[in-house]
């Protein structure tokens, strides 16, 4: 394709409101197999569909993560949750990505450490994407509601639980950018009245599913992080908040007492 054609695509994307029009045009041209596919991708993007759905992948910690329309698109800020978790992930650890979406978190950990990785989500499209993304690491992906989706033998054996479950308060979904609000299913975003409904359920199950000394990592907004910390403490987890100002990310890390008897 000629440089002038790529510029024409960028012009069309910019006119429709794409801020990074040149980069997006280059990505579309690089991803599409022929001119017909380029035209179809540009039309979809101009109509407002997220770029990741259009090209079929998202970048996460340098990995190319497969993304199908209808799955939650992994966010750059969530790379911080993975960095924090990697501090404690040992070789051979059992790592679970619960509410996995594309499975980006589990894949990013497994790309850096030899671990056994499991993932689960309630949405069939997420399970499909996660199976694709975790296949190179032998990841085991299942469908269902939180812990009920996991194999029973993981009870009391999870070393590191990554759980970026929905945390947008229901009333605030209308304030999200259209790409999220209109294209990502609300089950991937909606955290209930204060955004912490699913998080509370994860914490309630963590004591039973984590190994003694096991770790839980979640992402929360500035306002929610101290509440999530208290929720963890009330569930007998030690808890701390870490923040990355550049990424605008808060991670709440809970840990089960290493000496605790697991019933
Ligand atoms: C905010 S998205 C995050 C996805 C992924 N962890 C990430 O960070 O890219 C939350 C995910 O939790 C899933 N989810 C919501 N409720 C769930 C439930 N009750 N059980 C399992 N998964 C659930 C959604 O389908 C969605 O994929």
C-alpha cells in the first residue's frame, strides 16, 4: 500500500475523532490481509468500535493478546497488578486469573515464570479468548460464576489469585467513554451500587481457596481501594494498597496468614 493511501486512512480516522490516527492507520494496514479487509476495518473503526476489536488483538506487557468483540479489553493500567503479583510468584506456583476476560493477566505472569495457570470467567466469549491466550502456557480455562468454575482440587492450593473483577459503580457506567459503555458488555464493568459487590464475593471465597500464605491481587479506584483493604482485613487477610501514579492504578494486595489452619 502506498504511503499516500495510509495517510488517507489516517485522515479519515482523525476526522472521525481518533486521536492517534496515524498509529491506528498503520496498525490496521499491518493487520489486514488485503484492501477489502482494510476498508472494512476502517469503516468499523470510524463507526466507533474499539480499535482492539477491529484488529483482533491488544497489547499487554508486550504480549499480543487475542481480543474478540464482546470481551473486556485489557487496560494498560492493569499491567501494574501483574508487576505487583510477580513480586511473590515463585517457580511452580499455582496462579489463578479469576474473572479473566482475555486471560491477559494470567498470560503475562506465565510468560515470565514457569507456573501452573488456571483462569475462569462467566462470559463464553472471554473463556474462548482466554483459551487462545493461555494455550502457549498450558493454561486451564473454565466457565462459570467465580470460584464455582474452578476445579475442586484447587481449594486451599492457590498461591496467587489475580482477580480484576468489575468495579465500576452501576450509576457511573453512563460516565464511561463510549468505547467502553457501548461496546463492552456491562457484566464486564458493573460492580454494583458501590462497585465492590463482586470484589466482596471474591474476598469471601479467598480464605477457602488460597493456600496458607497465598496472595490475592485486585485493582480498585482511589476511592474504593481503602474500602477493599478493609474488606480484606475483615476476612482475616493482611492487606496493603500500592499505587502507580503514572498508570493511574491502585492495587490492593491481600495475604492469608501462612500459619493459618485451612478448614
Ligand atoms: C473488568 S473485566 C477484567 C477482565 C480481565 N481480568 C482484565 O483485567 O483484562 C471483569 C471480568 O470479570 C468477569 N466476570 C464478571 N462477573 C463474573 C462472575 N460472577 N464470575 C466470573 N467472571 C465474572 C467479566 O465477564 C469480565 O471478563
